C-alpha cells in the first residue's frame, strides 16, 4: 500500500537544485504591483465613482448651466425694467381709466368722494407706496418706487400720465420749474367747485376743463402740464402765449404764466408790453 | 512585524493599497510557484511567462480577494487554471485523459529506494526529476501541489476541481511511479 505522503521521496525532491525566476521577472512583478497598489486602495469607492461619476458630473453641469442662464435672464430682466425709468418728458400722457394713478389724481380733484375714485386697483399697496414716495421731498418717484416696492412691473407705467410727468420733472434738477410752484391739492380744492361725482380719471379732467366752471381747474392743470412743456417753448413763444391769454381776457392765467416766465428767465429783457 | 502576518492578511492589506504586503507575499511564494510551473511545463521561457501572468492575476484580483481558505490553496488554484488554459491552447489534452482507477493503484507495489541511491543523493534527485517529468500531467500536478504548495488531498482536490478520491488516486499513482523509478537500477 502506498502512503499519501512519502517523506523519503519528499526529502529527495527537496534536495533538487532550486530553479529561480530571473530578477527581471521579479522586478516586473513587483513594479506592477506597486504601480497599481496606490491607484486602487478602496475598490468599493472606485466602483461607486465609476457608477455615479458620470451622472453626477452631468447633473452638476446642468445645474451650473441652469444657474448661469437664470442669472443672465434675471440681469436682462432687471435691465429691461430699469431702462424705461427715465422716459422722454415729451411723451404724450396716456389716458387709462383703470390706472390707479388716475384714481389718485381724480381724488385730488374730487374731494367729495375720494374713495370712489379708487377703482379696482391691481396692486393697491403699490399705489399707496407710490403716494408715500411722492410725499418724500427731494426724491424721484421712480427711484423711490424701485427701491421701496421692489416691483419693477409698475415702474414703466409712472411717466405715462401727467402726474408721472410731474414726478419725473420733480426728479430732475433745474432748469425745469420746481413742482412746488404748481398748485397743490388744497389750492385746487379751493379753486375748483365740488363735482357731483368723481369721474374716471382723465376723462373727468377733460370735461372739467371744457366747462366755464372748470376753467380755473383747467388752468391749474394746464399750468402743471405746462411745466414740462415750458422746457420746449422758447421765451418768445412763451411770451406770445401770455399775450394771447391777455387778449382772451384771462388775466389771472396770464399773470401766473408771466410769473412763471420771470422765474424761469429772470434776466430776460422783457418787451415793453410785458413789463 | 510584517513578515509574521499570514498570507491572507498580507493579501487583504495589499487589496487596501499596501504594496509592501504584496512584496512579502511574493517573496514567500515565488520559488515554490515558479518550480511548480516550471516542472509542469518543462520550459523556462514558458514557465516565466506563466509565472508572470499568474502574479498579474493575483495583483488584479487584490480588490476582490476574500478569505475563504488558505491563500496557498487559492493561488495554486489560480496557477492550475492558468495551466489548463496553456494546455488547451497548446493541444495538450492528455491532462484530462489520465483518470486512474483505484484498482490500478491497488496493484502498484510500494517500491523500495535502491541502496546506492540512498547514498548518492545527487543521482537520486536526477532520477526523481526525470521520473517526475515522465508522469502524466494530472499526476505530476498532484505531486507538485503536495510538495510545493504543501496542500492536503482535500486542498489538491479543491484547487484542481476534482473529487477528493480522484486527487488521492492521482497522488498515490504519482508517488508509486516515482518510488518505482528510484528502486530499480537503470
């Protein structure tokens, strides 16, 4: 019977010359093992990175792109809304009964029913803030709106009306006539007879100006509106208008215009008939 | 410190990036593995190629290695698989055709080593190596796995993918033939 392990045979086998692998082979193997040892210390982490690396990179790219696009869009929107802040002064006033600003104006001219003059305003808080901003001295309405309300959608609407024009002018320095020279609400209330009902905005203004009773109101309005117009008129044209008022028998208005003229052109050499 | 670590610990450490652990492991097993391959294929160039390829497999497997047994059982199983690839690639189909039956082995006598060979160790080694080269691949492999890898019959069976009885018969047959080669005068 043969034993599974023959010790005598094993001893003879161990006496055999020991062949060795060449040093070149040893060097190759050790070098290869060292080369890859540092590159894969945690195979699980590598597998995770391989699996999720590409989706994570894609997600990051999309996120960054979206964020940048949003930032650019917001910046462009901001530019769009701030650009019309200073519209040209000669822009014709637009009549829009639904505008809350009209309601403010008609409330000034119709003190009997100020509440009715405020129709369904889209953003009444914003209108109130605009009023507050209007009361602040030395500050442009548009600027205060932009800074205070943070609602740029309302900003472009400001200069559309004569009120807006007045505010715009108030925000501008000389040579425009100071707004304080224009009659304030209490003055207008004294001059204007109470109207039976507050008419919607601009329509009411036009009607009152057409009637004899509303002539002083119309004059006041004309005076207010004339402020920006004065910028356009030459002194000669302005004097011509004053003469015209005199010939029409509107002495008060003519005097008021003349006073305005003198304030505007204090060193103007008046013609004989104007002195 | 490092040299006292077991083979399995060293392999795990290498899997975590410790290159020094691999070096220790390599130095422990390089000669037995090289001899195993060289005596199996009988050619230095081929043995070097297989040897290098075997260790590259170990290197590449470092992250997936798990201790499920002795490192030697695992690494000799890798060597066996590499040899099988080599045999298949070179048309050496004899490896699987030499399945010895127990009955054949039972008939083999337990040969005595000749007295003169006991004295002449060098000649005995030459005779043994020559007889080893003449053995069928499977029998030679079983003998070499026992001598170089110090594997038990069960471990030889696991490494070569055969039953325990087959591994045992291969080993018995190889030993019997080798002893027989040393017992008779040439």
